[in-house]
C-alpha cells in the first residue's frame, strides 16, 4: 500500500518507504544525490532521536543522519 504526500520526517522508526521526490535548496539536493539517495530508492527509518534531533535512515548499504528539516524535504511513499 502506498501513501501520497508523506515526508520522511513523518515516518515512525522501522517504517520502510520509497523516495518519491527530493525538494529543498540546490545544495541539499546535490549532496543527497551524491550520496546515492535518489527517487525510487527504498529507505528505512532506523532511529528518530528525541527532542527534534536527527533522523537516521538506511538505504542501499549505508546509514545517513538527517535533520528534521532535511527529512521534511524528502517525499516518500510508505511501503510498510
């Protein structure tokens, strides 16, 4: 089942989703694309730190920490 208009920062720990689009400033999009996080890639939320701290996601063979603001710029479709 897919859900539209969901941001990566809205997901709970353990949730898997497929990246729909990445918005935000050009510097952010370039950085994320260089790391291999592209539309169509499947990501899993590994950890959401408390008090608005970073979100740790896993994709391909790596983990990445994103601020809540950065995670808001990543639109996803929930897979599980």
